[in-house]
């Protein structure tokens, strides 16, 4: 899509950003799921977090309630920056999971 002049945002990359130490979402995830979802260096272990939530519907829903609004906020922040920095633009967000769960606007 970049070849067509679109700005492309990747919701998975935005989720990685949301889970970085120092982000409010990071703190909420650690509070909700405990230190067992952290690597030795303090970063979120996405594999451990996935193993924790994908077999447990309530835990998955809790993670989505924490993470999806934060992803949407980051997405909007990037859209705002694009709009301020350039002429009218088309922004496309790759966000299959957000769409599947009904979290996409």
C-alpha cells in the first residue's frame, strides 16, 4: 500500500510499543497478569503472555480491554502526526485482531 501513497500503521507494532516498560499499558498488564509474563530483563514476554491468555477466555478478554484502547490511542496519535505533517493523506491500519474482536472503530 505504501506504493499507492498510503501511510500504513501496523497494530501489532503499536501493541509492541504499548507493552514497553514505562508505558501505562505495560504497568496495567503486569498488574493484571503478574511478573510471570515478564522476561528477566523486565520486558513483556509475549509468548508467556499469549500462553496465559489464549487458553482462558476471561484472561484474553481482560488483556483486550487493557491493550486495545491503548492501541487505538497510539493509532490516533500517529494519524494526528501524519495529518499535521502532510497534505491530506490516506492512512491504513493493518489490524486484523482489532477488527475480529470488534475493537476497530
